[in-house]
C-alpha cells in the first residue's frame, strides 16, 4: 500500500516484502540454526491511551514500549467486533486530526473519519502482537487522503531493554538468517551495548515479518519509548536498542520516527550523539490535553537535536488524537 502522500515522506517504493530474507529465516529456524521470535519476561502495562507530559520547563531534556511476557498469540485472540463510532472532539472542526489505536481499543468503537492513523503493532510489549491488528489496519485503510503532511497510515511498535531479565537475550550478531553489522562490536550474550543493539534489531525484524504486516517497507514505523517498559541498561545501551531497531527498518527502506515525552526520553536515552542513526529522526511528542495544546507542542524541542517535531498527541474522550506539525 502506498501511504507516503507528502513531500516530507514521498519516495519511490522498492519491491514488496523482502521474500528472500523471510524465506531464509523460516528455513533456518526450522533446522535450528537461528533464533526464532522469543518472549521476554515482564508484566503487561495497564491499558493507557497515552503518556503524560508535564508543562514546559527550561530543562535541557527534550516516551510507549516493551519488555515482553508470554501472552496469547493473535490467532488465539477472539475476533473483535467493531462497535458504533463515537463523535470526535470539537477541535476536529478546526483541525485535520489523526488518531492512534492499538490493543486497548480491541472490541471497542474506533474514531470516526480520522485524517490519518497510526496503528500499534504489539500487544503492549515488544515481543507480542496486537490481537486486533488486522481489523485496525482495515479501519485505517479506509481513510481518504487528507492534506496533513502525514502518511495516511503509519505503525508504532513497543520498545524495551530487558537485558538478561527477559526470557531471551541475543548471544551473537546473527538473527533471521542475517549476519548483522554491529556498530558496537560482537554480541556474546552479555548485558552490553553490542547485545542491546542485536536485541533491538531482532525485535524490529519480528515486527516487520512476524506480526502480519504484508508490506513493511511501505510504512513509517514509530518507536514507542516509555518508562512503563523495561529499561535496565545505561543510556548508551538503551540507545543501542533503538539504533538496532532503526537500522533494521532502514535496511528494508522503511521510514522511522520516535514517540515519547521529553522528560521520559531524557531519563531513558539522554542526549543522542550526531553519529547515531537516531539523531535526525522525526519526533512525535505526547502530553497535550487539547488540540490547541498539541499545536503549541509543535514548538517544543525535538527528542534528538538533529530531528524535528512532526507530530504531537493529545487525549480526548478516551482516544488519542494526533496533530500534524508539518
């Protein structure tokens, strides 16, 4: 599906899902040469539509996410029934607003006629699948193009750094049939930056090829970064997880952005150096309670010094609404 409608995200798309990589992964997993998708220990977060962000402050600090826990697969989940759609907030009359939805909206009414949509791929944790992903993508695909500067449909994924507290942690630079060029050196199973990078790379691989996304290269993928998930490493190690995810998505020619609140990002990741693959990524900021507040937040500092704020979020009537800053 072609979803990048604006100049900000427009480009010629390559071939569809990279079949060769997927086939090699399936074959290799079947004979035991490479790890398959694993579960990380943790407790699923309570359904919350967004994270809170305090009022602006002069702090230099410019966060949703993921350690994982065994949970039913998407196929085991009951098929949701979408209910009648609620009315939109009054701000809809004066702004073209989008919505983001995920597992908390399963079996519930979804927003009516959003200008664009962001759909959560996971079930609250980095190694799980949103049981309503197919139905929510179907809802999102009904969106008619609006002049917002945003892709009509984007995705977001949970992130985390569980280190060895999870039930799976990488032990090498190989995953999915690929020998990964690791900027932090060789992963040997230690709770260090090299293995954190591989953990992120592996989670992104699973999100692209194991969750039911048929054309992962066609999407903008937002990395959801929040304190509610497991962040056991240093700033450098936590950043390495996100760099591994970013580098994987870039390897399949997909766009990447970062979702967080500034103060949570500062606690989890801190300052991002210019040489990082995160440095120039767009920011999607949480924290507003009205459309006007979201519009004002477009002027906040981006999460990384080389990026810019392209979208902000506010909560109204139990839904997350998104304001395009482009």
